[in-house]
């Protein structure tokens, strides 16, 4: 299993590949869309990350095809990668739930009038 937490780009790359296999530029576009434009991967950064994720067996090459004379390599998430992504999702949900409980308690405390002096 992976050490958690995952770095955000790693989380987003695995998330981009969770739905379907994608080639490099498609991963870059999907990561940008998933992050609302906050995370912009450059090609060198992406391919380094893809190599690292493949070395960890979290992703694998799905297929290669020639498009306009250039080789397009598609990557897919593996079962190990899906397990890592699922674990990270659980960690993030637990943190978000704790934050939501804290904010609800704060809001309730602000709405409760202070006790009357004795």
C-alpha cells in the first residue's frame, strides 16, 4: 500500500485514469479540469510521474497507437493503483467530515445565546 497522503498531482493523475485509459496530453487536460485549473502539469513532469507510478505498479501501459505519425501511449490504472486511490479517498473524506463537524459545532455555538448571569 502507498504511504498516505498522496501528493495532489499523483492523486489527480490516478483520478484521471480511474475512469478510462488516457494518453499523456489527455491526462494533462483531465488533471487541469479536475483541479479547476489549479494544477497544470507540464509534459516533463507528467512523464516523470507516469514512469514513477508505473514503477510502483499503480498504472500500466494499456496500448499504443500511431496518430498523425506520432506514437500515442495510453495508460490505465491497475488494481493496486485503484486500491491506493481508494485509500486516499477514504482519508480525504474522513478529514473533510471532521472539518464539517467542527464547522457545524462552531455555527451552533455562535447561534446559542450565552447563559444568563446567575
